[in-house]
């Protein structure tokens, strides 16, 4: 920004004073050094050669210093020169620069991957944590802590091109992470790191050197005895601990925080089919407490605290606020969201009188990636392909699987909880084209069968 302001001021001043000025606007200047010290541009090349394991996920224009020097001389000597001259021989991502270095200097040890970091939010509750363990107990996160399934989908995307680190509580059973370690590219690019989310500073080393941090999911279950300990502390304190580590590491360019529609739509305002919920809505903590919506409260408090913290510390954060996430499972265990579908097809005689927003796990994963990679992404993004009462979900199941024995009546005689709309306007800027609810339900049931969580 200082360069922009300086240039603008220079043009205004020379115009006012009648001074003949020409500007040379080079990109990243590399080539032979005349001075005995290292400059920023040459350091960009040196950092690829000095044993680093990763390269930045950055793209620059490049130009040789001799061309820049010559252009300055010509701009002075040629009478007709005027205005601005941009200098760039080519534009290349760091990965391309590494390839060129490999061709020119095959003996060099060069980085092979870019580094991002993906943090799964957990607490020790119900995890049977054993000290000294060496693998990340993801099974607990996937089963106990809700819709973290899309975290695995995000890892699939990250591992396709970059390096991912996962940090969280640990358990001693390797079977709990086999599905992660089996992902394509995991052997070379996935690193599982021991960390305790509620321990301040424990993510410092994990975040160090990373450009992107994805902080994913919270405890999500309904049989709660102590909401503060079981849900609120892990969501609130855990989120602030992760952000605290990000604040200490200038390498972090953006944090993508998984929030929820739960932190958006529950504020006491009446919901109806003509009401459109959008990102300007915020759930009301007092309303959540009065109605004992403990998970909703935990997500609301965590997101609110995150916005205040990142504003204070100058951290670039984007939040993804998905509704109920369904679709294909990658983990071998059942999560809370898929259980809502399973409970309708496993012989139940009734369906709950409940209405939910629904979104496919692949869309949620994609939204996280786009929120990090698109420079203009900002603020909150609500994700819901549609909002449907469980009676509508049963109808879709009947169409897809007519042989299934499905519930035919609601669990109570009250009027159905109303549907509402969730705005899709902002998600359009992320390029999200939502997978239809019917397809998501079909994929969920087929995945439950594949994972042997349901048979027919």
C-alpha cells in the first residue's frame, strides 16, 4: 500500500509542478547481485534452496535486474518516453520456479510441497486420551463432534496439491486414523500432530510456517449433562487458542473457521417459508440459553469471539456456516448429521417434528477451499441447498428407495415446524453450485450401506 500511495502522490505533484516524470513498474526483480548483501527478491529464491520443506502458495511476476536497469536508462534517454512502463518477463507460481531450479540444478534438495494446516477442534471428553500417544484420534472427532466429515473432504483437496497438518487430541488406536492415512497423497503430505485444543499455545508450532489454517468443527451432540464443559469450552476456548497461535505466526495469510447456521438463525425472530435468513443474522445467546440450545449457544459464542479477536489482531478470517451436512462418508463411523438420515430408515415408526437446512458435504468442503483460495472472499458464508422438514425427507426416501419401511407419521400432533429460506447470494461468489437435496440423501444412504452402518 505504501508504494501505491507514493506513486499516486508523485503523479499528482509532478502534474501540479509541471515536472516531466516517467515511472518504471517492475515485478519481482532477480538476477545477478552487485551489492554484498541479500535483498528481498533474491531471498525469495534463496529460501527455496536453503533446506525448506515447503514453498509458499504464491504467484509473482519475474524480471531480470539487467532489464530493469536498462529500462531506467532508456526511459531517461528516449525523448518520447512518457507515463508508466510495467516490466515482467513472465508470471509464475513458486511451484514453477522450483521446477526450473530442479532442471538447472538437479543436485539441489528442493521443497516438494506447499504447506496448509487443517485443525480439527476437539476436547478430551469421552475420548479416553492416553498420554504419550502418537496418532490423532480422529474417530472421536468424527463420531462425537458432528459434521467433521467434510474436514476429511477438505484434506482430500489439500492433499491433491499441497501439504496438510492435522492437530488435535490423541488416542493410541491407529485404526482411528487409518481412513486419513489411506487418502491419496497422505503418505507424502499429511502430518498428524499431537495437540490439546484447550491448552493455550499448543498449536504454535503446528501453525508456524503455514499460510492457511482451517479450524474445523466442534463437539456436536444432544445428550449433554454439563453444557459448559462438554460444548461451550471446547468451542469457545478452543477457537481462541487456535486463533492465538495464528496471531503469533505472520506466515498465516488467512484463517477459514467452520461455524454453523446454528450461529445465524436462532434469535427469536419467527421463521416461515417467506423468511430469508442471510449472513447478517446472528443467533442470540440469551435466546439459546432460554431454550437450552446448547450446541447452538456454543457455536454462537465461538464465532462471536472469533470475530472480535481477529478484528483486534488484524487476522484475515472467513467463516463457513453450513446447515446439516450430509452426503458420502469417508470415515468408517457415524456422525450426527448422517444419523438423522439413518434414524429414518432403520425401522423407526415415527419421524421427529423438525426442520433443518441441508447441504452436501462436498459443497461444504469446496466452500472451505474456495474461501481460502479466492482473495476477495470475506465475512460469512451460509451454506444450505434447501430447508426441509423431516416429513419431506421421508418423501424423498420413498421415491428413491420404495422398498424401505419408512415412518408414516410424525412423533407428535403439533403443527410441523416451519421451513424458511437461506440466502445463496454470497455463496455464488465462491462458485458453489449446490448439489440437490435428493442427490445428497441418495449418496448418504448408499454410503451408510457401503460403510456397513445400514443394510437392506
